[in-house]
């Protein structure tokens, strides 16, 4: 039996979603629809309310812009939770997270992008395929079906995409969506995963296919939440769900931080703010350990524009 929690904002999408669930889930279930059409709650508050009101042991948190393609998917969800060590499952996520602000789809040097869904992208935003999330088929130019290239039924993760994630109610005896640190609609998925993974296993599963009708946004509000999340979990990061080459961890962290700084630049953050982020997360003692760390160090000392010329001269030392 499953409780389905939705932070509701769009009537048309909700009607389509609930009708689809009713036809496909295949088990006893209930909806816990938290009406947020007037923006009364943060998603953290809405989901905590949904947990409190849910009467079944397995809780699915779902965006309302989803369609399930797998018949009797509820039976598969319940089967995954027969393993008492399993705390959460999803269909999209990653198995590494760095010691700096980042999304679950952070740098692929050590992080596998675990993706099993049909994703609708906006024109011009379709990402290139990676070795870890190869498209199974292109439905049209902006709609792509992703699948698991390894052939496994599930893979351990440390972070899930919040489009759809299920948890056993026992995890909420010690975990909750953090309304003290976060106030908006970003960071809720990674934060709850980092809580749960301290005591339970998290998996991306490959036996449930979901269509996601929209793509998320990465803007200043997301960046601010990412920094809050990195600060909150600084003593536990980086974290990996699989054995990794420890000699690559420093480079992995640097690549993720540099990517985040470029994103901040594109979002319109000031160079001063970006340099504050570099100072907080960059390890200055390893200036020449990689080209990424070299650029971060020069960016911190000189600012982005002034750092570009000496970077071009000095990067040969790290080649």
C-alpha cells in the first residue's frame, strides 16, 4: 500500500497525473495532495505535511507533471522495500556528491548519471549523451528515453532527482525535510537523500519507466540552496556509493567547483561572490594539482578576466 504525496500547483497536470496513477499503479494507494496553488508552503513544508498525513508505510513524492508507462508499478515499488536496508528509491540520480555546491548530475569523473525515464527537454537544452546515461531512443528532437546501459535492475545512489522518489516511512523516524535550513523549492531532494543514506541504502531502479513532461531550472535560487546544502553537509562530503579511485577525488571536487562557478557567472552573480565561493571550497595548497584547481586559484586571486592570461601560460605545468 502506497501514499502518494504531491505538492500541487497546476489543476490540469494534477488531473492528468491522478488519472494515470489510478490506471497504472496496481496496488492499494492514497493521494495526499498538498494544495500549494497559492504558494502557501515551501516544498519542504508541503512534503513534511504529506508525510504526517500519510497512512501507508511507503510514501512516493511525485511532481504532478509525470506519466507512468509501467503497468502495476506499485507492486514493483513494494518489492524494492522488502529489503529492510532500502530507505529510498528513484528513477534518476547519481552515486557521488562532491564537497562543494553541485547538482546530483555533477561531474562524471566519479559520478555515474543513473537515468531511467522519458525526459522532455526544451529546445536548445537537450544535453549530449554520456557513457552513464545513453539515450535508448529519440522520440522527437526534445523528448528522449534514457535507460540503464549496465543491464542491472537497480544501482546504489547517494542522491535522487525529486521528480519521483519513494521512501519507507521508517526513515522519517529520524529524518525530515529541513524547513530550518531551506525555505524554497530547491535542494529538498538531495538533502533528504543525504540524511537517509547515513543509515539506509538508496537506489535508482530500472524496472519503473516514468515520463517527465518538463525540465527543471537552474537559477540563482537553486544556486543559493546548493550553497546552503554544501555548508550543511561539509563534514560528510564528498560521498560515494561505490568504490572510487582516491587519487581522482581532488580533481573531481575541483571540476565540480569550477563548473559551479561558471554556472554562477552565467546566472549573473558578481565576480566578488564567485571568488567568495572559491575561497570557501578550494584547497589552496594544491595550486598545480590540476588545470581546474589552477584556474580556480588564479580566479580567486585576480578575478576571472585577469586570470585568463596567466592561466593560459601556466596550465602547461599541469598538462
